[in-house]
């Protein structure tokens, strides 16, 4: 029996494929199911079951489409109200896949009806557990996504669910969570590429702390999460539409300019330094990297048409795949190639790029403003004296709070700052992107 990890680094999540003797089962698959189908074909197997641990809040599931495509049984917790046919399972149910089976455990906390699946071999031995947003690697799933009124109740439930998993499973059972690899669904940073129940006994806060301490600390540590989460549960409960990963319709320079002037989302995927060196005025810079889809989704005006600008067709196709995972389907155009050609007869816009050493030298200027776009808890831990803090996800609504004149914008590494720089760039501001690690600010005497 083989368990294959399908990593989605852009969202910090994992899906899994279990295979044995030509039979396969998928757990928590992402929307772009071609990755799963390719793995199954490579193993000369047939998918008989698709299992969901919960109705996901951070991505659009591929479970429904995968089950329909493979003619497999779709397994969803009985307590979740959904708009499609599925096998509704409850605590204690057994899912028999032939060469392996799963036992359903109700593990509420991340959601009310969350379940975990204990993987058993042909001898009935538990060899792994798919824990979704329950027991993560050295952490647990956050408990505030259903609504603030349920957070305390679900946090207590999360503690007891993790305790139940530890009590009922042997030390050598492998732990396979969906979240915890960078996802905002994790209550606190998770660690490690793999884990067992034995390791969790010594590292997981739900197993090393008493219940009230765990509850108090988890709730106190909760920070903002992406705005697009509000749409994921609705889409997943109704049943997502089949995914479209085709190339958006190519558009020319004239049409690009029309879309920018109409206030549409025209997104430049090139590197942040390439964008700073030359871009179409009025476009937004979202470098295509592991953080791309989280922050675009966080700022995105839901349902708005999106046009993608990339270095080449492959970059645009990669971005479309990323966007499909969070349900941003209204991608209405694309343009690739040399940015000067795409600009037509319009001059390219530019702004400066610097580091914290340069900021330390420039800070004496009268009209210089330092804009910190990190989250409030990051700013509270340490920040540059006299900097103003507008978290990136609030920036569009608070643009008027950013002064005119010279604005140096920074975050923790340069990525969020690069998005912010593209948003605040205007004739009234002289923008400088601080493309540097915030840890370097302290060495130049900038932080308090």
C-alpha cells in the first residue's frame, strides 16, 4: 500500500492518494484533478473512493468532479448539508476499498462536522490517519472560520478531538493532515514534513497543554485570514463547476489599455523587480510565486473580470491553475511577451527598488513616509519608528491614508510590499519598494 502526497504549496495544503493492488482512493483533492488522474494512470489503478474530511474554507474542492469523472463513491460527512449526491458517513462507519479500508472518526473543531479517516491495511491494522484540519503536524486547525459565535465551542471540541485521536491510535500511526503547510487554516505554524501519533504526543499543543490553556492560547493567537474564505464553503457545499484550465483569450495592447482605464483587474505576473523596472500604468503587480493566489484572492473584488499579463503562455496557464483553486474563474483575457510591446505607444511606468540599508540612509528626507503592510501582530512585535501600518489586505480600502510624496513600502520579505507598491503607485507619490528581509532592518538601527 502506497500513500502519495499531492502538495499544493501555493495554498499550504496537501491532498493524498492511497493505492494498493490497482485500487485507489483520493482524500481532500484540489480542484485541478488532472494531477490526481495522472498519478492514478501512472500507477495503473482505478479510483473507487473520494473522501472529504470537511467542507473546505480555503480552496475549491475537486472531490465532486473527480468522483464523477472516475465514477467513484464520493464520501462526505453526514452532518454537512450539500447540494449533490454523496455517501454520507458518520462516526464509526467503515469504507471498504478492498485492499485497504477507512474508519470514520468524528473530529469536530475545525468545523462542526469534520471527520478523520483511519487507514487500515488488509489485516485491519491502523497505519495512517487523514486528519484534515484536526491534528496537524505540531499544531491544530483554526476554529474561527465558521463564525465568531462558535469559536470557543469549536476550540474546546478541537482539543478533545485531537485527544481522541491520540487515545485511539497507536504511536506508529502516520499523521496525514490537509492543512498546516502554510495554509491560513492552521491555528499556529505547523512543522515537519511528516509525523506520527507518537511525535504529536510531544509536540502538539492539544496534547501537551491542559484544555483551558490550549483554548485560551489558540484563540489569542488567531489572526486575520483571507477574505476569499467567505466564498469557499458556499461553493463546496453547492458543488463546484468543472474546472477550466485553458488559456484565456489573448488581447492586444489597445484592449489592455481599455481594460486598465475601465478599472478592471489587469494583473502582471512577472517578478517584482521586473514590474518595478517597467510596467503598464494602472496594472497590479502580483508576482507568480507560492504566495500569489493567497494575496490576490485576499484583495480580489469577488466576481470581477481578470486579465493576466505574463512573460509567456506557461506563466499565464500556471496562474490560471492557481486561481481556479480558489474559484477565481472570471479570467477574461491574457497577454504575454515583451512588456514594451504590450504597452503599445504608452510609456512604461517605473518605481525604485531598495533595501533597508538604503532606507536607513534616506530617512532624513522631510517628505519620506515608511509604509509597513504587514499584519498588525507583526507590526506589534517590531516595527520601524514612525512607520504607518496598513495591512496589505486593507490597503485598497484605505488608500487615502497613504500620504503623497516619497513612500518607502516594506513587509517581511518584499512580496507583500511589491503588491502594495503597485497599488499605491501614482503621479502624486514617489514609490520605493523595499525588497529585503525585515530582519535586516534591525541591523541598521531602524526597528523599535
